[in-house]
């Protein structure tokens, strides 16, 4: 009896740094390009979503990013749901030496999540001017906090874990996404996943969108600790294929959100060209002057009490939310004016809107970031400054 050889199932996969977007014979004035995205009845001004990380989103920063058309997601397992004086804890994390920050975070995040704080944080976000309220929770806590989230007038609930599945074997019953989607008035977004089959399974539960990406985040170490992950270009394409097939089969539209691995504006352009409807970014927004991380950024699993799968990185501060999202740019490396860059890329590729951008020509280009860039790399300028 012959057995299938493991080597036969190996396939080549690609990350953002290995692909490029190829122009056609059509160009458009970037001022005419439309970057709006629709999630159900919600219209978002930009396809940018701020990651549910304490170094990125606070009630105050969520309101500031909302003014720039960015949907910011507050982490309800983060410091803002554990401490009234979360700012003081963030200050201590920013000031901690490299050899101490993991144990310090483990201490801070061991404090119980307080239900009453969740309600007050959401109220604070609304009072500060957030047009749309989005929050995040790990699956095991959703049952406890969903009622207060819904009662507080939130719009989106992101259910996030390192790897999300619809079949879970464990000592306790896992979250039933289908029942949650049926019973809640919130729009549910679930993740993370990286394959066609899991994406399709998640869509069949009734979620409004899925998050694609396992371990590519700037501060995430899951790939090193667990050895798990799929490069982002391939993961997005596979999940976008699932979305397209699901739409053809059911007539329902489930959005794809590329989550992780996005460092500069060109990565956003590539993510959408691969099939994403929107992107979730952390480190690019952690670089804002107003960011709660104070020039630092860390992964959501960094404070894990048993197996930290993230680190704290120094990202520095490189301008305001206005500069980072809409410009004007004073940096030449893709850190500033991300929407302007997206529109210029769309115009160069002949895409009038994001749906057309999803159909541009994507090519394998292993040398795209190094070809002809020897001086930039040697002098740590432009593309060599990443």
C-alpha cells in the first residue's frame, strides 16, 4: 500500500516582499480614485482599521483616528478594561528595560477585566467623537462581555485569536460563532485564519468579515514560537478566493481584512491587490505622535502568563495621524500619507475603486525591494530605512 509523500503536498507561498503590482495600459488621475469601503450598512472612509492593541488604540486615539477615517478597535482584554489609570501602566511599559518588559506586562495583564470599565470606555469613545465603535475580545470571554458591549451601543465585535477555527476540541465548550452571529445585534468579525477552507467555514457562520493573517505582525513572535503561519500574499489570495466562491454560491458579501505584515503604504496597495477589502495595521499607527504606546509597540500575546508570543519593539514617532493617513508626507519611505499612496498606486494601475484594485496584475518579484537600491540600503535611506 503506497502512502502519499509529505513532500508532494509542499507548495510555494509568497509574502508582500516577494510580489509586485504590474501596470496595464490604463492610468487614472489619483484624485478620482475612491478608497471607501462598505461593511454591510456601514460605509468607511478608508480601508484602514487600527489593530486592537494597547500600544495603538485608546479611547482618545480611537476618536483621533476616527477623524481621519480610520476604524479603531479597542482591546477589551487590554489595559483599558483592567485599570482606570491605564495611562500610568502604559508609561511604565514604555520605560521598562528590554529584560524586564515581558514580566512587567504579565503582572499588569494578570489584573481582572472589569465589566463596569468596559461600559465606561465605550461611553468615553462615543463622547470623544467616535462615529463607529469597534471592540475586540478573545473567544473565551465573548459570552461574558457581549451583553454589555451591545448595551453600550458598540457597532462591531472583533473575535480574535492567534488561530481561529470552527471546530475546537477542549475541556470546555468553545465559542459557537454561528449562534453568536444569530443572537447579537453587533456586526461580528472573526479571525485569524490563512486558508481557503477555514475562511469558507467562518463565512458560513454568518460573520460580516474575516481577519486574514497568522503571525506576520511587526511585534508578533508566533511564527518563531509556534512555527505556524502562511505568508500574507498567498493567505489573502486563498481567503479572497473563498469570499468570491461564497458570494457566487449565496449572494452574500463577507469582507476580507488583511491583518498583519503591513509596514509601509506599498504593503497596503499589495494587500488590496491580492484581494483584501481592508487592512488592519498596528505598527504604522503606533508610530504616531498621539499613539498610546509612546513610541513602542507590542503584540497582543506578549503578556501571556505561560507562553508569550509577542515582543515590545521601539517604533519611534514619525508624525501625526493626519500625516500618516492623509499627509502631507515629509518622509520618503512609505510611513506617511498612506491613503495618498494608495490612490496614486490605484491611478498608476488604472483602478478607479478598491474592487478594481483587487483585479490588477500581481506578479512574483523576489528582487522588487532590492533591485537598484544598493545606495539606499547602504545609507539607510528611503527603501533602505525600513
